[in-house]
């Protein structure tokens, strides 16, 4: 699991830079999934190379599967 946060007042876009070998994961098989959490975040999915948009003063809790 990882957490991405935006502490600014502007929309931000991030792209993760992960050492997949260090984690023992194959990036071709990994999916990033944010579960729906009431009053916090809607469900969302990304591929490992996708840009992730983070709204001002918000963030994401993301599972790597």
C-alpha cells in the first residue's frame, strides 16, 4: 500500500518512480488500485506508468496488486 498526498491549493499530477526489482514485483503484472473509502476517495485504477491526478488538499491510498 502507498499513500500520495497533495498539500497545495492546486491540482497536481504525479507519476510514480518505483524500484520494482527491490520490491520483487513485475511491473508488467502490477495494477494500482484505490478502493472507495466513504468521505475520503472514490475508487480508481491506474497502470504503473499512468499519471495520477491529486486534487488540492487531498490524496490517495493505493494498493499495488
